[in-house]
């Protein structure tokens, strides 16, 4: 006689069929939606979770920031937890004595270093945890969304320290929902979807694929409406660009970069006038259109752009087969270098974007060079015009000494 026990659970694979080789000194981003398996992957590498099948080989000391306050004893002070973390990593107390001032300075939590960590805010936890991880000479640094807490100053210091560690040859794995952080900090990126590898490659390309997945899911919410109202999609037109997304009911047909005279050009002096012209054609009756552009630098960082919707420009509705054209004009604010342009056309009628439908988007649809203007250096990525006023001289300070008694 056999008894069949009822199963009150079902198998769930947080990660499956993931095969990676991350070379020493590389900086990788790990991206994906919540529940994609990002944190599980870092926990496996850190050794806090063991794989059901397969194996993991890690060479070197691991510094991990996986869960806020993980590894800290809440009853101990910050100082005690610093030394406890060092002991766990196999670092002698004498060596931690030499590192402590650097850790305390980076954490910058003042007198709270001698208070129990159970009294800390999430930001203070993050400061101390990050300081310990980066000041104990890790060979591999794992950072799981730690930059989502803390103020802007702390986040910038973290990013700068991670870049310094990269220059020293430390291997970095970083999870973040900020694509600018991934693109500026990591060379490569891994996109996970439902526990499996969706894309591995250049961090800019991975970020674009991830954002496209998000856009597709937004569009799926309106698919019934699109099918009922807009009908079938026309064949894709051949237009320059590296990647293309969208439903295709309205398609971009050309993108041109123009000079002050309205002629096509590909090089512009700083502070000179340039224009970006986007032409498009519809295969359905549509309204509520918005055209947008975005300028990126050669590392893939988004610099500036706008949309006709945000600029309160109402585009005329289109009948099936009709075309439109939009021209954006602006003064070149960019330092010398190469830049790419992404363009898109959407349906957008609500400020909260809840009815946004992406019809067409083309990444790297155009490119241009910015060159320096003699006598006007630009030290940062771009220059915002600033008004400077000299409002008068400050009163002189009194440096005279009391007269001596005669």
C-alpha cells in the first residue's frame, strides 16, 4: 500500500541554466526586473547561498553588500562591527586598526560609530557597510542596490570609490535599476529575465534591451486597443540606426542633423546653432502624437533631450498614409567629442504617461561631432549658460592692531 502525500509547494528556480565567465578586473552590471534573479546570483557568488545544481568558482577575497546590515550584529556598536567584519574576512585586528580611520572617514557617521547599529537609519547602515567592503582590499566587490539608499553625496562617493577600485584591478558586480549608473560604471552587463540569461554584452546595449522589454510590457497593456483601432502594422521602413523598437503603426522615415542654414551637417562648434529634423509616416488614423529626441555621449550616457509633449507642442493628427515632420532647434552645449542621437514617436496625452504607446524608436539614428570654440573651454560634458554679476566690493577686513600704550 502506497500513501500519496499532498504537495503543498511547487518548484521554483530563482536561476536556471546560467553560465558565465567574468574575468578578473572586469566591471559587470546585473540588470532585470524585480524577481529576475539578480540578488540570488550575487548571493551565490558570495557563498551565502549554495546552488542546487552546477558549480561556482571564485578566485580572491569577496567584499559583498548584498542585504542592508547583513553580517552586522545589531547589538554591537559600529566600531565593534567593523572589527567583526574584518575577523570574518580573515583580517587581523592589527591590520583593521590601520584601516579603521579610513573606514570611519568614508562612513562619515560621526559619534554614531560607537552606538549600537540597531539604532542606525538605513542610510547609516549603508554608509558603514559600504565603507567596510571597500576599505578591506577586496579582490571582488559585489554591490546589490546599495546605492538606492543614502543621499546624493554618499552615492557619488560610492561611485567614485568603485571606479578607483576598478583602476586597481578589483572585479566589480553591480545590480541597479539606474541604467545611467550601469552604463557609467560597468563595461559589460548581464540581463536576467525570470531567472535566465536574456542578454550579455556591452552595458549600453544591455541597458537598451532592458528598457525595450519595459516598453514592450507597457505597450502590451494597450494591444487590444491597438488591434481594434489601428489595424495591422505596415512593413518596417529601412532607416539608419543600431536598434529599433515599437509597434510600428507610426514609423520614423528620416532623421537629419542640420546647421544654422538648414543644411545637413555632422560637425558643430560649441555654442553654434544646430537642428534635428525627424520625419514620420502613419499606417493608421492616429492622434496625440509626441516626438522626442535624446543626445548621448560616446559612453552611452544620456545627456539631454526633450519631447514635443513636454514642450506643450500639439502635433496634428494623422490619417492613414499621411506624414509629418518636426524640427528641434538648440544651441550646441557640448564639449568636444562624438555624440549619438536617439529618436522616438509615441502616443502621449497624459502627464503621468499612463496611456503612453511607443510607435517607433531608433537608437543611434544620427551622429555628430562637437568641436571646441577658441577661447571658450568647456570642462564638463555640457555647458549651461550662466549669468554672472559682480555686485560690488566686499568691505575690507579690519587687520589693524591695537595701538601700544605710550
